[in-house]
C-alpha cells in the first residue's frame, strides 16, 4: 500500500512537482553585516557618480547659457551698429537728393547733363581727399621737426648745465659775527667748481645750522655761479662755570663758545655741571638757570652779580650798591633765594616790593620761596661799637 508521500512523489503532474521543488529547496541566507556595508558603499559611489555627472551637466548648461548671452549681446551690438549705419546712409541719401534738387534749380539743366555734373562732384571730392592727405602729411612732418628741435634744445641745455661753465665760482657769508665764515663754508659742504644744480638749499641750510652760533640759515643761488649763505646767530644769555673757565649758552641751553672769564654782559652761573662740548645742550640744571635768567625783570637785572644752583634751588647774589638806599651794613651784597624755577614772575614782583618798601639795613638774605610771604634775614647785633668800622652802625 502506498503512502501519501509516495503518491505525491510519484505524481507526474509538472506543476505540482515544481511547487514541491520550491518548498523543498532551502531559503537563501541573509547577507551579513559586511556584505550590507559593501552594498551601501556601492550605492554611495553610484550616487556620487550621478551627482558629479549632474554637476558637470549643470556647469556645461551654465557655460552654454553664458555663451548664448554673450552671443546675444554681440548680436544686439551689431544690430545697433547696423542701425546707425543705416541711419547714416539715409542721411547721406537725403543730402544727395537735396544737392541734386539745388543743382536742378540753379542750372535748369536737363537730365542729359546730370551725369556730367555728378562726375564733376566726384572729381572734386577726390581732389579734396588728396589735399587732406597731403595736408596731414605736412602736419606730421612739422610735428616731428618741432619735437626734434625741442629734443636737441633739451639735450644741449643738459650738456650746458653739466659743463664746467655752470659751476660754483664763489661762496659768500652774510650775517655772521660770532661764527667764522670758514666754519660756515666748511659746514655747508659746498666746493668751488661744483655744479650749481647739485647744491640743494634746504640740505645746505640744515648743515650750516649745526654750527654752534647759527640759529637759522638760508641759501641763495645765483646763475652767475655765486652762492650767498645768510645766517641769523644765537644770543648768549649766560656764562656757565666749567673746569676750564666758562661756557656761553643761549636761552635754549645750547653751548656756544668757551671763554676764560665771564663777559661783563653775561651773568655767571655756578654749581652746574657743564660738558664743555660746543653745540651740545646743557643739563637740566643748566637749562633751569638759563630759563631763570630769561625771567629776570629789567629792574632787577643790573643788581644781579651771579647765580648759584644748589640742589635745584636758585640763589642770586644782589649788589646792594645798585639799590637806592642808605646802607650801613658791613656786607655789600644780599643773597636772594628763589627756590625752584616755579612762579618766577610772582617771585620777581615780590623781590621788587621788598627792595622798595623794606629797610635793608643789615639784611643779608631774602627768602622768596613763597612769593606771597617773603622773609628777610639780618645780621646779628654788634655789641662792641669800638670795633665797628667807620660809618657802620650797630645792627
């Protein structure tokens, strides 16, 4: 007896046999994670290739669009040009028609003589064009000739100014009293027979102003080859004591000249360190003293014998013989202590008030450090009148 399975296997129906074969065959295995990653990478590569292809197509389309726009612009430009040419031709034809009408009215000639007149006009136009060509050629030749003459003149001028005939023949100095002409000429660095155009006035003036006594300088070049150096000199305002004598300085503190003794016109200053190098600036204390001298009033200046700088304090020695008072003191000078160089105008005014209103008998020192409260110091009293010199009183 056959079982159902046997009957099924022996079934000769091809459709059922095919279905059974499908059921009996094993299902395919699912892909692993590695295979899945490879599949994803292949898809990504495919997508990238498609994106690159699309980008390339977009760039190509954009370039074609730009080319089309350029061609359209060119076509528009050519169309405008053709339009202008057409308008010009129309205007020319109108002029020709008007010219023909005028000729007909003026001559009353028949149509048979018209070609001859047209030919005559053409001959005139051709002769006019030939004349214009010849005229333009003459103009070009004239321009070339003028340029050649100008070039020759410029070259000749350059050769002339660089020749020995255009050199420096003399150097003069004006306005110098303290500074020597030789020092000024040497500082200018100008030489005889030097080309006059090589002398640059601003640079020469800068060199000359390095001379100690020179404050300002100006240079005047003359075409006959002479040069005049005009200088304005500095003014000495004080004589600062140095190890080898005195050094004259101006109001800016510049050292001008070494002298063995202080001139009578200058106020000597002691207590300041001076380098003695001519042309250099003095120290801060020296500049303080020169500024102080500049602030001395004309009424006080004749009384000042000298000025001493002591630790930043200014002390002026006043000659009491110049003061209009009857002195009965043993000393002939008064020391005026101004302190620092602050409020100098107020201190000068306070000193003038003291000298005018205070009895200066036996006064040896006036302290003006505080201009609103000046103080006066007198000599101590003398008890033995027999020892006093004649004419002096007991202080």
